[in-house]
């Protein structure tokens, strides 16, 4: 026998101005099954909540309806009050007569009538509510960080320092990411590697961090608290237990003409190589596409295969026959920190939506380079030992032109967003250039200067006022090679005249893009990404380090362009979320998720097809002798979000949301239709 | 292959040699040119600069004529006509209200089904045939391929070649054994329709183009537009020139192809130019018949 | 093409939008168009200036300056504009609006040329170049320029001495009439 209590809130003037709350309460009193109905000024206040507790006890209520604001606001509050009053919290529901009634209507008569309808519908539903218990799932108290750049490193260290084990996966042979390639960082002009490498060493030595470098995530299964991640450890062709990092193999390799990825194509490396001296781990890797041994083998040669590295390797660590291996790690939380790469101005693009800059030569002019290449020139460990030199002839450029917004803020090329860091690093480049070439002239073509961080605007002003950078507001229409120089045809919109510069070197500030292959990784993790590939955060304002997939967090430039301090902050924030999650032995989840009635389920798996979260799995039902009777759907309580799509799709009505059964929904609808 | 042919006003007058050479090479290349019956002026600059609806409608009339004659494609050798016709097709295709209005104005059935092609596209697509039929390879002839502005821009309308680094004309030149040069001004405007109303601009723009082609080592400039030809050929004498700089003959791309196919230079209209084309003839084949200067108007 | 908040429909930007579907507000004044414009050296108002004046509804300055008439529609600006503003098309629209609102201030020579050209089409269906040149010179073009070229042109068979009228000339005239701007009408 239902004994429902209805509490109609005035919400001050928010509801009461438009809805006659006393009349609503009176109308409820007439409903069969309602034993108590009252209206009150502020139900969410302490006295309001106390009233709920008191009436539950006095009237022996079997259900509570609070007609007030949106459940988003106070469902938790009132369920807490109901629990305090001694009934199951899921026997308490809200009827939204504010956002869905008083806030959107003006006619008092009609609004009151609507409020009565809404409340009556919820009363009928609540009569059919069943008590539900919070779901608890066990937590594996380890974390996975994907990406070993500064964001991944920071997240791994924070989680490990917080007492939890971390698995760090990095696809390149060494961790360090883009920051290891930089010369100096703004706004302090700290040597980038000097501040980064201590962190890298810490990662390698931390007792709670397991580092898989030169590895990639192969597959991900499971849910928050219990992910099973298969990791592919790519074959370096090196026995890690024997290699002592002496580097003799690099020296001995006969093929040293390969464009170095670490030096962004400006320097050379060998076929067996350590990407840079401070690499962590300090292990070489063999590039099988360029190594003479592997190429010979691929051609079918059996004799005279190169083995110069083997010959000089003291510890005998080279293993040509090594193959990729797999390892599975069980973790409770995942942080995605895969970082960025730069947009390329070439004619061929990996994304059909993008175009290159034909007007700047499509990347065929050798002395037109990008920001990371300039960093390698400026870097003391770079191909020119820190001297600024033209790639074409090695001469020192006396006029360097920097162009901002290449790709960025350029819908015609396919990228409409601003890449955030370029204004700052161009100023930095102009300053580094002046510090190294005292009689050199830097010219910067810009549209705007975005320097909002701490000390940032002052930094740009320093470039202009102290280091002589000439800033020209306008874009460049075209550039082409003219003998030894590059003719740059731009415009100064501030004084209204065309500007032509004969440049010795041109540096393009190209757009930041997420790493290639991010879409594939995101799909493995079931996280969403935007049209550019950037990982989507759960809420742009209030949940910036979470994704919409429970247990998967995001940090750094893989979510949007950002600089080092913001990436580090985001990584620490993600680590905090992870530590919070892992501080529990069990996770609580709302029980309003799908439940399968195995007796009715025919195993058609429409539900599986429509589930956007991968929450449906197959369960075999066998008889006592072990023979298979049927296969039915089963809901993973850790993954299901309670969206209800399966309930709508199921032809046999054998899957329903607890708390939102067909019975309850129809009761509410029928109450409205007076059936 | 049969294709609708829209000559445009200049090809029957000041750019006669363009049509002459195009017709001469069409046969050997297996292209049957079906000139649109009773075609009218596309409107050129004067229409689009003063009355957009008129510009689209005048161009659309010819597209409708091509449709009525059953053509699936229409070639307009003049780059300006090509631009007007292709732009009309593009705009009508993208704006239903405009399409309706134009149909009302034309009073003719019109599905906007005919594809508009430039001479560069047609010849590039025939490059293999050109190479096969080349009997007099233009070895050692350095050619600057001049696209002008409208052949490959705007990219949304043209689409058959890259708007900043096009290569269709170079492909054609290579097919006849010529040597295209790398030069900078291949897309810079010659001054177009300002030939009469603002000649001084044309002389300035034209000079930069000819000088750059010459500096790049070219001995001839190949063009695909009557206005470009007129501005660079007819007006070359009036351009200021550095002492010792030779005049550069300006050839239509169809004439370049015709020479490679071994056709008679007079039949290609090479006697109708203002800048003497004889140096080109001497360069490619010392024994080739020198083009006798025309004395009749035929 | 429609926006949620169209605002004043009689500004220059609104008229341009009505005529072309293009949004002049897209121009963020980067100057790339003017940097690559072949006529920029001769224009007192360069392409990005024309966009700016359109944004600011300064039709008086625009229509009173010959700059819009110096645009060659070479499409370089449109091809390179990062924000896809299609300035070449907007400049065409400005010319059409100038002729509608303030025709007397368009430069005489250029106006005469365009009129002579269109008159040729209206009379014959095609442009008879000799007739074009004659009419142009009589209505404002330079009288003696190129006069010495005529014999050269004739000798090379490049000038027809008499016009030929197309069969469908009535169609052409109908098109012209249908496209004439009626007073107060927006295209």
C-alpha cells in the first residue's frame, strides 16, 4: 500500500511567483496513495530537509516526491534526507517544476496546472520505485600513463609519489617528448633538457614506475577500476639486460646518413641509434627499414649480411632475431598524455581536410623551416652545436624572418584554432637568434600577440624592446627562392604598406596537432575526440582532465594546444584525480543502470549493437551437465552509464534501467494522459 | 572524343591563332571539336564587375546551349571565358535560389549538367596521346609556362590543378619534348582587361613577367589565354626593357603542341604574332619551314 | 547565410551579404590579400582596406575612390585568404553597389569601357572588337592610344571589319532586360 509524501518547494520567488504551490500541494492530497502533501519556502535548506526526515518517520512514508528544481541540483540532497529519515534513498524522486515549469512560463493558471501534472506523474512513478543499493566494484590500485613527454612524466611521478604503481608507456625509443628537443623554454630561457632530464632519470629510477619505452598500447578491455591493457613492446633488436649503453654500435654502423627524427631532419643518425645522449632508457634501437642487415634479409640474401655493430658490442647485446613481444597490465585508471606534433606545410597531408602552403613553397625550399627545427639549430646538442646556420649552405643567416599563424587560425587550410604557444616561442626564437648572431636582424610577421601567462607579455616586449626584433603586423602572401635568398612578400597593416624582406632563413610557426594515430588509440580507450583528433574533455569548464569514459583521464597537448606549465599543471591534476580514484578499495556507482532479465533474454544482442559504451557482454547459461542452454546479454556494472538506449532497442523487453523500468515510465505517462 | 567547343569572342578576332592552332591539333589528337551553335559572349570582366546576375545569366546561356546539343563537357580555351563559365556552373550548382532565377531568365531548359574544362586540362589529359604523336620533339626549347590568374584560381571553381604550384601546362610541354623552366611569375596577373582602359598597369605587370621568364632561361612563354597573349605579345614592344634583353616570343600552348606534332607553323598562326616567332622555329629545327609573315587577312 | 542576429539590414556589409552570401566580418585584417595583390601599388585603398571600410559602413569613402575599379579579379586574394572571405567577389559586389548608389563617381574611362563592352553584347551577342574600341574611344577612352597598332592588327587578320550578329540576339536582349536593376531592388 503506497504511502507517498509530497513536498512542494517555493524556491523563494523562483517557483512561487509563477506557480501556486499551495494549490499544487492540495491537488496532491487528493491523489490515491498520497498520505501527506505540503508546500514550503526552501526545501533544500536544513529545516526543509529536517521536515522530510520527520514526516517520513511520523507518517511511515513508503516514498517521497519533492516538487522543486532540477534533479541535477538537489537530487543528492533529498535522497540523503530520505536516507536520514530511514527509507531507501532511491524511493525519493524530484519533480522538476522550476526549470521545466516556473522558469519558462508566465501564465500562472496554466503553469500551476502544468506543475500539478508534472508532480502527479512523478508520484505515480515513485509508487513503483524499488529500493536500490549502490553498486560497488573493486579497484585495481595501479595506473597506466600513455605518453612519456613532460605531461606523462609529471603524471607518472605524481601518482608514484602518491604511493601507487604506475605503468608508463612511450612509443618512441626514449621518453622526453617534444620538450627534450627544445633549446630553451619561455619565459625564463631555462635550458630545456637541464630541467627535464632530472625528471626523466627520476622516472627511470622510481621504484613504483614501470617504464615500457619503444612500446605502444595494443588493446584495452574492462572498465574503471579494472582495465586490462595489452602492450606491444616493439623489438629494438637489443637485449636490454645486457646492453650497457656504451654507444659503440652507433659509431660502428656503416650507414650514418639517415635523417634524424630527433633533429627534425636537420641532422643525421645511424641505422642503430640512441636518439639523444640523455635518452631514458639509454638503449639503442635498430631502424629495420634502413639497417643493411634487415634489408638484406628482406631481399632474401643469406650471406654477407652486415654485422658491424655485433662485432663491436662488448656485452653481445645485439639480437637480430628479436621480435615484438606483448605484456598485459592490469590497472584501475588510465591517463592519456600523448602530446603533439607540428602541422606540415607540404602538398601531401595525412588528413584530407588539410591543405599545405603552396604560396610558401610546399616545404620544398630548404631554408624555410619550422619552429622545432629552429630549436634543434639553437640547441647546444643539435646538428650545428647551437649555431644558427642555413640548412642549404651552412652559412650564418643575417636576416631571419619568422611567420606566426602557419596553419593556425587558417580555415582555408583546415585549422581554425589558435595554437597558443607560437607567439611566445617566436619571441623566444627572435631573442635566441639575437643572442647568438649579434648583427642579425629578426623580422616577425604576426596578426596578434597572445601572451597571457605569467611574465609572458613582458617576455615579448623584451624581444622587441631589448633584443631588436622587428615586429610587422600583417601576413605574408608569398615567398620564393631568389638566388641565395628567400623573397618574402608581406604587408604592414599598421602603416599600410607592403613589406618585402630578403630573408636568409625563414622560420614558420606551424600549428600544433595531436600525434598521428591518436584516433586509433582513442577508439581503443572508447574516448571521444574532435575533428582535429584532440581528445575531448568531459566538461570544458569544470572537468578539464577527465574524459567521458570513466577511469580515463587526459593531460597535456593531446587535449588542446598548451605550453609546458599548463601541461604540467594538467598532469598533476589528472594524477590527483587518479590518486583519488585509487584511494578507494571499491568504487561506488549509481545503481540506475541496465539490468538484464536472463529468463526473457533471447540473446539477439541488439543491446550490444546500440550500446555506446561497450557495456554489454555475453554470458553463457549452461545446465548442470555443462551443455549450453543459451547465451544472454550481461551488463558490466562498471561501464554502463544508464543511458537507456538498450531498453529502447530490446524487442523482448528483457533489459531495463533499474529505477526507470517500462512500468514506471508508462505509469508516469498514463498519469499525465489521465488514463 | 567529341567535346563541346566555346571559342569566345577573342578567338575569332584578336586571338585567331589560338583557334587556328587548336583546330589544327584537335584532329591528330583525336578530339572532335563541336563549336556551339550560336554561342554568345560570356560577359567577361565587364559583366561580372557591374552586374552579377547578368554575368551568371550570359554565361549560363552557353552552358544551356551545350546541354541542348548533348555535350557532357565544354572546353573554353580563353581562360577568362573558362573562368566565367566555370564560375557560373559552380555558383548555380551551389545556390538553389540563383539557379531558379537564372532558369527563369534564360527561358530555356537547363540542368547545369555540363562540365567546363580549360585548354590546359584537356591537353594535360591528352598528354599521352600528344607524346605518342610527337614527330618533332622540341628538344632544347626552354618554355616558361604562364598560367595567368584565372586558369587555376579560385581553387573551388577550377579544381583540376594546384592553385599555387600547377603543373598541367608543364606536363603538356614535356609531352612534346620541350623543357619547361622553373620560374616565379607563372601565376601573376598580366593586367587582363585593363589592356585598353589602363594600359600603363598592363605594361608594368607584363614587364615583370617577361623579365622573370627571361631570367629563368626561357626562350618562349607559353600562354593559354587571349588576353595574356595580347598583353605580353602585342604590348611587349611598349614595355620598358633593359638594354640587350631579347624579346620573348609568346606562343599559345596549342601552338607549342602543334609544333611538336610536326604541323606547319603557318597553319598554327605563328605568322600572326607581333613578337616574331622565327627564333623559336630556328631553335627547334633549323630545317623547319620559317613562318612567312602574313600579308592577307584570311 | 542567415544569422541569428541579422542587425541593421541597410549597412553596406548587410547589402554585400544579401548580394553575395558572404560575411565581411570574417576579415581579421591580416593583410595577406594586399601583400599579394598585383594592383596594390596603384590602389590607395588596398583589398584589406576595402574589406575594412565595408565592415565599418564607410560607403562614401569606398564609392568615391577609384580603388574598387582597379581590381583585376585575378583571384589571388581569394585563393590565399586564410578566413575564406572571398574578397574578389566582395569587391565585385561593391562595384555593382557603387553603380547602383553612386554611379557618377566611378572613374569615367573604366565605366566607359564596361559600358561599351556590354553594349557590344547587347547589339550583336558577341563583342566586335573594332566596334568596342571605337565606342570606347568616343565615350571617354584615350583617343589616340593604339591608333598605330590598327594596321598591324588588320595585317595579321586579327581585326574583323564588320560585326556578325548571332541568331538568338532577342534572347540576349531579354537577358539584359531581365537583369537590369530596378530602382530600390536588391539582387
